[in-house]
C-alpha cells in the first residue's frame, strides 16, 4: 500500500506538556498508550484470529510501530465496557465477540482447511466480506447474524480503537487534545502554531521542519 | 477515601463539589430519609436541573437524585473522545424495530447535569405553530401549551443559560436580543453560510449555550471543540454549572450515584417516596411529591418498573400510553471535501444554521427540519465514514486522510409520533436487578420523505460551494422525546399541561418525555422552558390550595 505522509514530522505527543493538555488528558493518554499487548479476556487462539482481523480492517504501514488494535478490543471485553445499547438480535458483546471469532476460524477451516490467521490477506478479506454481506456459512455462526456482528463489532470496535490512538491523529493531522488552550484562528486556511502543517508536493522537507516545532 | 466520581458519591456530609474551583466544596443541606421532603426530583438534566433550582428558590425542601456521577469538569474532563464515554448512559438497553436506534453517546447522558453535560449546546425555540400542529398544520398532536406563554419561558431560559446568539434571528416572531453576542464562525460554518446564500435561504449564527464573554466564574469559550464529550473549561452553560449550583445555594440537596429503582405508592394511591440504590445498598426517601425527569427512556422504564397491585401496568399509565409515541429526530448528513484546509473540529460543532424548511410549508411531507454545520472528532467521524460508505481497509485510511478538508451539513428533523415506536421492559435485568429497557423504532413514510428531501437540499448546498467527493450519511438519528406525552385529557395523554400525571396527583413528569411532537429543532431549550413553567405552576397550584402538603 502506498502511504503518502500528509503531515510529515508531526507528533501530537510532543504537545504533552503544552497548554493543550491537562492532567486528566495526560492520565487518559498514558492509559491509552499502556494497553496490554497480551490477551486477558480472550484465549490465545481467539487472540490470533482477532489480530489477523484487525490487520485487515485497518492495515498499517511498516514504517512505524503499529497501533496494537487487538489489545484495545481485549481490554474492552475484559472491562466489559459497553456502548449503552445492543441490537436485540445480538448477544451481549463478550459472547458476541467469542462467537464471532470462533465463526471466522470455523469458516477458514471449512473452506480452506487452515486457521484464519494463517490465510493470506486476500482470503481473509474474502471471509470478512462474506460476513459483511451476510453470505457466510450459517453453520459456522451458531445462530448469530454475521452481517450484524460485522457492522456492530468488527467495524465499530476496531475502527474506534484506531482513531482513538495518537498515531492515527498524526496521520490525519488532527490537533489532538486541546484543553485548556483551545484554538484561536478559526477561518479556512488559517493555522494555529500548535496545529500541523500539511505537505504539498515538493515541500516535504520544509514542512517536516515546521511540524517538528509544533507544540 | 477514593475520589473516583464513578464509584464514590461526592455530594455527602453536608457538602457538594464546587465545580468552579479545583478541590473546592460548597455547603449542601441534607434532609433525613424518614421525613418526607416536599419534592424528590429524579434526574438533574435539562428538565430536572431548572426544576430543582426554581423549587428550592421558592423555599421548598427538594432533593435531586441522579444515577450518574458528580463531575468536576476542570479536573475530571480529558480532551479525549474515548475516555469521556464516562459521561454516557452505557448500561445495556436493547434496540429493535425496522430502524433500531443508536443510544449511548448519541443521546443519553448520565451525570449530575444530565445530558446537558455533553450536549452540543444548540439552543433553539420551537416554531409557534408546532404547539398546535394538529390544528394548524394537520399532523401530529396539539400541545396543551400556549406559544406566547412559552415565548416568555424561552426568554427566561435564554437568560439563565446566557445564550450566545445573533443580534436578530431571521425566523419566527420577534424575540429579545440574545444575552451574549454570537460566536465567531469557523471554516465549516462559513461553508453552510455560503451554501445557504447560494440557494437564496437565510442563515444565522447558531444560538449556543456557551459564553462568548466571561460570565461569573465561567470563562469565554476557547474553541477547543470537545463540547460533545464535556467542556473542561466551564464555558459551556450546562445544568451542572448553572442551575445545580443555584439549587445548592437555595438549599436543595443533590444525591449523586443514586439510582432510583422504584417509586412507592401509599394505600391511598399517592406517591410517597422512592427506593434508591446508593453506596452499595437500597434506601428509601419519603416525599410529598415525586417528579420524574429521567428522559425518554429511563422515565417510562421507571414508571413501568414501579407497577403495584393497584397499578399493574405501571404508574401514571391509566391511558396505556407510558412508553408509547417515542420520537427521535432525523440526523442525516451530507459530507464533502474542500480544496482549502478547513479544520472543522475547531470550535463548537454547529456554529451556523438554516431553519429555512422549518418555516416554509410548500413541501410534500409533514413537519420541519433545519440543518447545521458539523465538526466531528476523529472517532465519531470514522464511525460515520465507515458505517455509511461501508469502508474498511486501506480505503478507509485513505479517506480519513482528508479529515482537515472535510465539511458537512447535518439535519435535525421532526419525526412524527407513532404508537408503535416505544419503550417497554425486557426480560434481562441490569446490575441493580431491574428490568432493562427495550427500545423499538421504525421510520414511517413521512419520516423517509423528509429525510430524502433534506438530503437533496443539503447536497445541492454543498455542490454550490464547490465541495467534491460528496456523499450522504443516510442512517443517523439523535435526540429522543415522547413516551409520557402531555395533553388535555387522561385518555390520550399521560400528563397535563403542568406536567402533572392524570392518575396520581402528586406524581409529575418533567423532561423530554412529555413532548407530544418533537419539532424540527434540538429539544433542550424547550425542555428547560417547560420545567421553568412547571415550577411556576406548582407554586400557583399550591397557593390555590390544589396541592396537598
Ligand atoms: C451528544 C449529544 C448532543 C446533544 N446536543 C444537543 C443540542 O445541541 N441541543 C439540544 O437542545 N439538545 C441536545 N441534545 C439532547 C439533550 O441533551 C437532551 O434532549 C436533554 O438533555 C434531555 O433532557 P432531560 O431532562 O429529559 O434528560 P437528561 O438531560 O438526559 O437528564 C436525565 C438524567 O436523569 C438521570 N436518571 C435517569 N433515570 C434515573 C433514575 N432511575 N434514577 C436516578 N437518575 C436517573 C440520568 O442519569 C440523567 O442524568 C444532545 C444530546 C447528546 C447526547
Ligand atoms: S469549544 Fe467552548 S464549549 Fe466547547 S468544549 Fe471548548 S470551551 Fe467548552
């Protein structure tokens, strides 16, 4: 995958000690960055399937440490942190995730005689797309609606975990935490000095230098 | 002792948090449980907050209960979408129907101050005709309220909340100047303005409940844009920093982390107190009057969960309408990409508005809608983008890269009341052992026609300002209303114009659930205006001898 660096040199964490962060934010970010890298709720086998799914839902460049997405899902399940509503056709989230991971594994075995996490990316995508479209093998899903699980959990939970991580904010040029300082320059094409600069073609080196100064 | 507001109550031992000073406290009166207080108010949000304050200011003994924590915004609130989910009602609720609602962060707060702690502060008045939409516009149901009287209470609410708005508002009958000047608009809001002008529609700076200049201990808004996950500067005029401090100063007590599980009724069929869970145990508070203000899901749930032999269908439910006529508002959007850098997350999310289609009746569906500028934070934005466009993998990351160029217009539209859209009790129970709510919702033809109309209009507006890569978010809904509608008789409604239940004279309901129709604007200011009116009416009824103490 070609990854254009739109905000070269920008690191939102460099603002940690600026007026854009308060103690509550530092505490929340420390917890975010310290997510366990080993499963506490899921089994090793479920974890392997989950890691593989996360890599397909949000593929990440190899040029920087990846956001440990599976860790956030396991943490959410371990804490049983819920969203406040559940489609009546789905079981509670812990059960839903366990069932869903087992289903992807069962389908991989059924169709390819291999573990999901051992399949190549294309085949994994194909199984994910089948679930998304509700074309999965019902016998593997034990009564759970695959497309609903895919949209409510696979998509929602994994994508939310990625865009809650500072690494993704660097990528999209989001200013990140902003209290108590806030912003001053509100209009289009205006930038506060504590916001990143977007690189155009050919000015990457200059932009990188400028973004290194963003605090 | 732990100072985690999520697990340990803070309003205790004669004091409550001083939200304006880190570590500070203000004195708080405490009432004994055995002796009945004049009023127990369940819920401290848009409806409960002003009621508690006004009743205490009139000299009544009042306790406000909230299932949620008592936050200190200056210390507790991070600039972070994910960790701030502490503000939302995240206990399980089941959703079904043809268009299951999304709850939690979308519309359900749980905190002292209720959903106003995380709301987007948009503070609008109803179009006058909506109070008689059945008679004057041919749809929905009439309210038993008079718009001119409401106009006075709107003005009072706008003063109490120091609303910042334009010098003259383009739609509807004359209204006084907003107490604070309008906020500067951001790049995304300017796109709405240019688009509206290109269509020949009027637009305005959105009246907002965040101050544009200092007010008491609130500093002016600093445009950090995290309003929907809590304002860490206290610029936002939520009930937590307005009516609740007033209530405490006037002698009200607040009980935080206090979940009311049941309203008790005596042998004469009158409400006599509440059973509530706090500090790990159930307690009973005696009361002469009980006012429910838990919003459109928890209010009917509590009334249904309080069923007795005498009231087997739940309290105040002689009409069978408790939980019925639930309404949400359509919240569809159209998004596009601009060549310039916009950075739409700067400032409150909805700085400009057009109410054109609320006041224009030449259309082929009932009800009205407005649209506003948008500025979602990354997690919310990624959910909209991935959910609506079915994007994942490399394609999602690519589109997310346009974040700082993105603009959007989002409607708030009037969905019509339907008997079958409802809140009922499920078989599952929550951590207190109480049956949880089942929320059933389906869109009807009129709702769908309005949504398509609005999407077409918003799309045209974005095309006219030169946005590219335009797409429609077809599925979103937001605010809730209905489930304990007010009306003019006990057969077709749950409460009267004074928010008093028809069945039990000392049981009142005063929150978003009393709306018979929901209008094409955000509901909070109307909820607050009704609560201010109800407080006045209670005093009048008391003076007239129509209230027993
Ligand atoms: C993200 C978001 C943005 C919004 N933006 C706007 C906006 O810009 N403008 C606008 O007008 N509206 C907005 N709203 C909607 C607005 O917040 C609500 O309509 C309004 O707050 C509802 O008022 P209420 O008094 O009925 O209930 P709430 O304000 O929700 O208060 C209810 C309170 O009751 C408590 N409670 C419930 N049941 C119990 C019980 N059994 N025991 C104890 N306590 C209980 C809850 O914990 C809660 O704190 C927004 C909502 C959300 C979620
Ligand atoms: S933009 Fe203003 S109201 Fe919103 S969180 Fe920031 S200071 Fe508060």
